C-alpha cells in the first residue's frame, strides 16, 4: 500500500487507491488545519484593525504563491508545492494564522492527477497550512518580527537570521512529521522506518528557501516595498524550477540505466548484480585517479552498463550447458558492439559509451572487438576492464568459488601491462587497501554442477584474466577474452 503523495513526490508515484488508514491521517491533518484557519478568522474578527493591516501583505503573497505553484501543477508528472520562499516570507511578515492562509489557494487550486482527487488535495493543503503556521509561530516566539523592522536594522539582523533558521527547521520538522505519520499509517511500517531520512533529505533545501524568504521579507519592509521583494523572488523561482528540472532529468537517466540493467539481469540471471558491482569498483578506481562529480557518475554508468550488449546475444547461447561452438563464441564476442548500438544514441552517457564498446580490448592489442592497444583504448574502457575482471574473480561461478580480493588483485597485477592498464590496477589496489571491498549488490549463488563447462557461455562475456578460470580440460582458460583462445588452446 502506498501513502498519499507529498509535495516532494511525483504524483505518478502514488497509486490511485488511497489506503483506508490514510483517510484517518488526512482527516486529522484537515481538522488541525481548519482549527488554525478558524483561529485566524476569530482573531481577525476580534481585532479588525490588525486584520485590515495584514490584508495588504496577505493577499499579494497568497497570489504570488499561487502564481508560482499553479504552473507546476499543470504539467503532468511534475511535483508542485516546492517553491517555499514565498511561504517563508509570509511566516516572517504575518501573524501565524494569516501566514497559514497564504498556502491555501495554491494547494486547493492545483491539479491532482490521481484519484480520489479530494483527499489528495485536502492533504496537500493541510500539510502546508500546518507547516507554515508552525514556522510562523517559531519565528514570532523568537522575536524575529520586531527584528525585521527598518528601525531595528542592522542590529536586529543576527536575531532575524537566528529566528529564520529556527523557523526553517520547524517547517521541515512539521512536514517530516506529517509525511512520516502518513507513511507509517498507510504502509503499516514502523514509525522510525517511516521517518528515517525525511528530515536530513529536506533540511538543506528548506534552509535555503528560508534564507530566500527572509531576504524577501527584509525588502518587503524596506523603502522599495513588495516590488523589490518580487525582483528577488523571481530569479529564485527560475533557479528553483531549473534545479527541479535537472533533478527530474537525472532521475530519468537513472531510471533508464536501471531498466537496461534489469533487462540484462532477467536475460542472464546467473550474473545478476554483476553490472552494479562493476560500477562500484569502477568508481573506486576513478576516485583514486582524482576524478569526481559528473565524470564519476558517468564512470559508474559505464560499469553498470558494460554488458548491456548481452541483450543481443541469444538466450540459448548465454545459458548453454557445455562447450560453445565457434559460431557461438563469435556471437559472444559481438556483445560489446551490440551494447554500443544500444547506448550510442543515449547522449547523457558521454564517455561511458566507449567503455561499453571497448571493455574487452587488451593492452597488448589482442583483445576485441577492434584489437586496440595501450592508450588507443579509451580510459573509461581501461577502468571498466579492471573492475570487470575483479568482480568476475571475486564472485562465485559454477566452475569455481569466489576468490579473495587480495588474490584477485595479485592476479590483476600479474596481468598488468599485457591485459590490463597497470595504472588502473594500482588504483584499484590502493582503493581496496583504504576502503576494503563491500559490494553493494551481493553475487547470487548457484548450485555447483559436475560439468565445469556449463558456464562457458556466461564466462566468455566477462573479463577474467587469462588464468582466472579453468578451461574445458581443467587447465587455465581465457575467460572473457575469447580472442586469445587460439593462443592458449583452451577454447
């Protein structure tokens, strides 16, 4: 069962059926939000002059928040309610009850893609009303309001910053408590599990939004008034939406890569998780080489996708029991080219595509598909070749058990210069000495068979060093570098 979507989720992540327990959370949140709004209305009725003074601030902020949020709600699959500087500005400029009302129009008018729309819209409105009210209460209690007045500046700025930071924390805590409670009730998970990670994931973003709201509030009270505040909020809004679009694009990239990996794992379950582990080992090497940021992410993609070409290899060949025919062996050798055809049009993969094509090349030029040698081999491919061989040796195969990491590194060092780039081997050795090897994806075990050649087809697609696995007669074989088979005579 799935909880109602929050403002940080894509609407399509939720199912159309709202669990029964979720209705209780929605009802409780709506009742609390209604109490806050009714209290605000009661205060306004009791002090009409104060209410009249708040309206010139409340109405423009409510309209501005709605203007910022409605476009995102109209775009299918895009999350709304994510631009909070306007709500923070309201929490800093208005009484708590009035600040809570600012969140209502956008939440109620925004599009809801899943059914039932009513409870989802009510939940979205209630959680933002309560969070804005809590933030405003914290700011007021810490004396942030008087510190924002022009006559209190600049001496009051430190106090205003402290109060704004506390308000951002309270805002984040309120949303985390509400979302965690919904997850716990709707998905029947322990409370600690439901709340885990919600605060730490959201706090940095809310802190930045809180600072933006404080700056807008300072300008709103300044000599240039709301116009200056809007001029500050406009670039914040554009950058926020750009960041959200980049985040969605990155999530789409990861989803595309994951879909390809899952397709390979389904086709060849014997090596399930191999790509993930190769990606992890490749990143270890890349960090030792001084790479970071986007290049490390591309390197991980290269490791994860290096064997995507197996999708073009017939399943009967991949899972064949017994020795391969020469034609089947040549088909296995084509998997790097098949893989390159799959990924060549995926622009965001960049250098990773070269690793998919060339990860079976050898430093001495005897690899495949093109027989490149030395520095002719792209650097990503040289990294992935070492990571591929390391995981092949440290994972259990039906023709032998997993080898210890130290023994695998020794084998890589023995083959450095002929099969592998010595620089990449040294980088992996240093990384393992520093961090050890704890694969994120554990190799799947498979019962051993009496025929050592039952996995020849699968092993042919992996980059083990020449002596890492036995051949058909029990002698050292050339697992994963089929083009060298004639030299060793074991294929």
